[in-house]
């Protein structure tokens, strides 16, 4: 069983920064991609940023230029550096990973990010 363990959420003022981390635990496997999604109350879960095992990166338009996703394939870890945070970034952030071999999708438990004005 693969588990994704997230850390780094919290409360920050607008304009501040946070760094999220997500590490795979349990039955470690290789992932073809890892990334971050977020869900605000009453909204659907949306993609924030993803990175593949060969380094291809994709960002949501709303975070381009402010967020940076990075990964460590050897450690099955993905990070999200969030700068110049805005109140509209407030959401629960979920780590996601897709297995290289089975294409199964895995999700973390979510970490709350709250940006105050």
C-alpha cells in the first residue's frame, strides 16, 4: 500500500511564502508523475502543478510565476514552493502520484493552506 505524506501547510499573510512537501511511504514504487491539486470549499479539486519523472512541468495559469514544483525521483518526493501567496490560494492542497508500472493514482490526506489579507 502506497501512502503519500504531506507537510508544510499553515496560515500565512498575503504576499508570504510556504513550502509544501510530499513523500511516498509504505510499498514504495516508481511514479511517472507527481503533483499538487487544491480544493477550496464549494469548489472542485483543481490541478496546481505537476512534474513527470523526466522533468516535464505543468502549472495552472493562476499560479504561474508564483509557484514552483520540484521533485526528487530517488526519494519519491515532490515539493511545491509557493511565493507571493494570495487570499484566493486558500484551499486544502493534495499531493498526487501516478504509478509508473500500474498507472494507479494515489492521493495524500491533504494539508490546509490559509492566506489571510
